[in-house]
């Protein structure tokens, strides 16, 4: 049962801007920490890690803007 909830939560992490807490709550996890624990057990990474992997490419070049005089 948890595996199915985790698979569905991965879809939301990838396709929405909902918070990790809101997604965990939506799938019936009693706390963010328990959601993260179960997520890590089934995926090998935390929900925050997955979320970062998705959003990081959008921001990777923003901090590397060089200024020329």
C-alpha cells in the first residue's frame, strides 16, 4: 500500500508546486517525517532530493552570470 502511495506522490512532486508536507498529507501520511522515511525506503532518495533534481536544472545557470566591464 505504501509503495502505491509513494509512486503517486512522485508524480505530484514532479508535476506540481505543492509542498512536500501537502503531498504527504494528501496521500494519508500522518507526518512529513514519516512520509519522507517511507519515500526514502521505496525510492532511495528523499522527497526533497527528488524535488531538487527536478527544479535544479531551471536555476543552474542563474548564479553563473559573469559581469564584464
